[in-house]
């Protein structure tokens, strides 16, 4: 029950009654981003711990906790709050077989416009902050790795689904669609977002870089301390992906993750980070401000860059002739996993 008592502690210790003036500084070119690094309610900490102590995901409590964090970030001067991938209600690994744990997970998802969704949108509006958040998105008989972008008036700018969930995620989550690799013009510059290993695939990064991003949200689910060897999910790998993206995209990259959160400048410099071993309940948020003055007037043309249409043709021309050119629009089969089936038989391997 460790996480529950710490959860109570963080809620009581927030000083929410203090009527601090929210000093909006976007106009002056100062954008302050709050990166959430505390775990969702009941989720074991630090990553990659899987000691649940008999607890399970809890969407209602996590949304309430998320709203408190949004309020806290806004009172601290944040203009933008970014949550990790699948933070609502938390990440899940594909356990074999049908389990109560998996069954409960499907009950802890969010449907766009449901009560929990509206609480998050209202928090953005009430506290006048932009929001990015990762959530288990329930649509009909499928669950997706949703990623939402909401503006400070509470208007929905984008809801996307991870194009191709990674590894064992594919045994639970359904695939998104290719038309959602979008970059948006915002009052503080051009902004886009991807999730986790999407940063590893040129089929996903190329379309994003082509649209030019001043600011990019690289949402990862969790990141342990450096030197904790969890294989391909170790922090060195995730941080490398975020850093590489910053350089190749000339973007400020904000990487929220449960545990280790980080920010990279467009030149690849790590400009802010907190490691997982720092108490996530005492320091649930990493803040970083950037000067966006030059972004607003930036007028990029795309015809001469490494990510132009011409560059794309070059990739095509350079493709080795000895590899058979099999035309297939979905080179990896598009997956739609039925929740009904998974409740009966477990993850679909
Ligand atoms: C941002 O940079 C511009 C010039 O590049 C400067 O005039 C402005 O004061 C800076 N804003 C902040 C908030 O530092
Ligand atoms: C979560 O809240 C909804 C109402 O918003 C309620 O119907 C549901 O029972 C709650 N779930 C739990 C597990 O308390
Ligand atoms: C930008 O805003 C943050 C949060 O309000 C503040 O801490 C920081 O000092 C500001 N930076 C500048 C250069 O004004
Ligand atoms: C959610 O509500 C908005 C506003 O009423 C509506 O425009 C939108 O279509 C709804 N979305 C879904 C997925 O139901
Ligand atoms: C890289 O960017 C950071 C953040 O803007 C800056 O502090 C640093 O001086 C830059 N490094 C180089 C070598 O330009
Ligand atoms: C951006 O550049 C293009 C090409 O030079 C020009 O036609 C367009 O008017 C510019 N847009 C803005 C907003 O400056
Ligand atoms: C294209 O992919 C689908 C799904 O994996 C597969 O069924 C089909 O055989 C593939 N077609 C070709 C021409 O490879």
C-alpha cells in the first residue's frame, strides 16, 4: 500500500488554497512546460517494478490526481502540462491469459467525452493551460494508446492513437491510423507529439519532421534511473531516441515519463532532467521554460530540407534493387484487438 499513502501525502501537501496569480507569459515569449513524472494511482514505483501489492489500475482516482497536478502546475506558472504515455490509468504489460488484472484494465479506460475526459478538459480550461496526455482510449470493442492535445480554452486540437503499438503492447492495443501524424500551429510555435517507440521509426518521424516542429512532446510511459538495465526499455535508449529526435527535427523535445523526465534543446543538449530515484511525490513535476519569440515569426519552407518530398523520392530511389518491391500498403498487418475476446482468452498473441 506504499503508493496509496504517498498519494494521500501529495494531495494534502499541495497548498492548493494559496491564491497565487497565474502569470501567463506566452505573450512575452516565455513558455513554461510541466512534465509529469509521478506514477498514476496504485502503479508501482520506481519503474520497472511490478510489485502491485494486490492493487490494480484506478482511472477515477488517477484522473482526480491528474487534475490536482494540472492545478499545481498552473499555480507554479506552467502554460503547458504534458503527461506520460498511457498515464490514464497507467501502463500495462501483456500478461498471458485472461486475468482479473487485465479485465479491470478494460474497465479503467477513457472514452472521449465521458466523465473523466470532461474532468481533464475542464481542468485545462479552468487553469488556462494546454494539455497533452496519454490515455487508454476505449472505442467500441477496442482499446487504443490514445494521445490528446487540448488547448487552454478546453478545445480539442487532436486525439490520435499510437500508429503501431510496440512489442507486446500489440497484443492488447489496437493500431492507430496514418493520417494522424500531424503538427499544429499554436500561439507558441509549431507543435507535434508522438509516443515512445514511434520515435524510432522513420515511417513515423519522417512525416513529422517534414512539417517542422518548434516543440515536440515525446511521451514515454516510464523511464528508470540511468544504469538500470531493463533491456530496450532502459532510460539510455529512450533518452537517446528523444535526443536524436531533437537534433534531426531541430525541435525542443519535452519527454514526460513516470520516473525519469527530460528536456532536450534542438542542438541535442540535455537542458533539464530528474532521475527516477528522486522522490516522485515530493517532486512530481519537472518544469522547463523556453523562449519562443523566434518561433512565432518562423516561416519554414519544406522544399529544401532533409524531410522534403524530394528527400522522400531519394529514399525510394536509393532502395536496394535486389530487395523485391512488394507493394503492400500495410506492410505490417493493421490490428484491431477485440476487448470481448481478450476478456475471455487474454491478450491476442
Ligand atoms: C526572448 O528573446 C527575445 C529576443 O530574442 C527577447 O527580446 C525577449 O525578452 C526574450 N523573452 C524572455 C521571456 O526571455
Ligand atoms: C468511477 O466514476 C464513475 C462516475 O464518474 C462511476 O460510475 C464509477 O462507478 C466509478 N468507478 C469506481 C471503480 O469507483
Ligand atoms: C518564465 O516563466 C517561468 C514560470 O512563470 C518563470 O519561472 C521564469 O522565470 C520565466 N522566465 C523568464 C526569462 O522570464
Ligand atoms: C465529443 O463532444 C464534442 C462536443 O460536443 C463533439 O463535437 C464530438 O464529436 C464528440 N466526440 C466523440 C468522439 O463523441
Ligand atoms: C545548445 O543549446 C543550449 C540550450 O539552448 C545552449 O545553452 C547551449 O549553449 C547550446 N550549445 C551550443 C554548443 O551551442
Ligand atoms: C512564407 O514564405 C513564403 C515563401 O517565401 C511566402 O510566400 C509566404 O508569404 C510567407 N508567409 C509568411 C506568413 O510570412
Ligand atoms: C499484405 O499484407 C497482408 C497483411 O499482412 C497480407 O495478408 C498480404 O498477403 C500482403 N500482400 C502482399 C502482396 O504481400
